[in-house]
C-alpha cells in the first residue's frame, strides 16, 4: 500500500473509532528512508493523502506541509528503535486520564497480557521535544510497544500502522476497564 494512503486510512479509522479528537495527537510511518507524518494543525479526520508532511530521517522537510509539532519525538524513536516503522500518539480519553493521574495502567485481560504485556508510565518531557522521544526510547522495546506519556497521552510503536492501531485500541480498552474497576474498589 502506498504510504500516504496507508496513513490516511489509519488516521480516519482512529478518528472514527474515538482514539483521536480535535487536532491532538499524531501518526507517522517510516518507509523508504522517509517519514510520512500527520501535518500540524490537522485532525486525524482531516488528514488526506495529498496533505501529509514528508521528511527525511535527518529531519529535512520534503514538501510544504508543516509536520506535527511532535516530529522530534518521532525522529528520535525511528533513529533509536530500528524495528519501529510506524507510530501512533493519541490523547484517547481513558488512557489520558491515567497519564494525568501519573499512574501506570494495570493489565487485566488475557489479550492485554499477550499483546501489551505491560503499560509503563513514561516520565514527563516537554511535548514537541526530542527529550520526549528519548524518554519513550528508554521505556519501549520490541517487547513493550505501548506506554502512556505523563500529563500528555499515549504512545504506541510497531512495524505497521495497522499493528499500532490495534495496540492503541487495546490500550484504550485496558484503560477503560481499569478505570471502571477502580470505581468499584471504594
């Protein structure tokens, strides 16, 4: 599948399934030494194949669409975790609740244990900074592909956008389950 079309499809799905709201979050794909990333100021729903920012791995912009302000994080992840070919960063509701509570999300279901393993809380770094990317790299690996960014949102890495989407959806469902189980603890 063509990278621009792939990014368009998974952006639309993420938006329509409620993982992304307004203009927050971003999505990117690394293919043929180029990074295809949601442009700045666009919602996941507004991403169209011809409105995708493209840059080289060195950070050189290749077209007139300004990339998401989080592009330094994406660059850092792609440079330091070679298995990563796709990234989803959302502000999905329940997972972001945990991010602002500064609390890791517990893993309850068998599906989450198999695919997520654990959901680390990644310490705060300024959004839009390469430092944020460095913190992500310290906590994610080929085995642990999801995390929550303290006071910010979620981060999911993988080999494809499809993989990142399904991990993002499972992360949000795990957060939702954990949140509702917390309500019954009291």
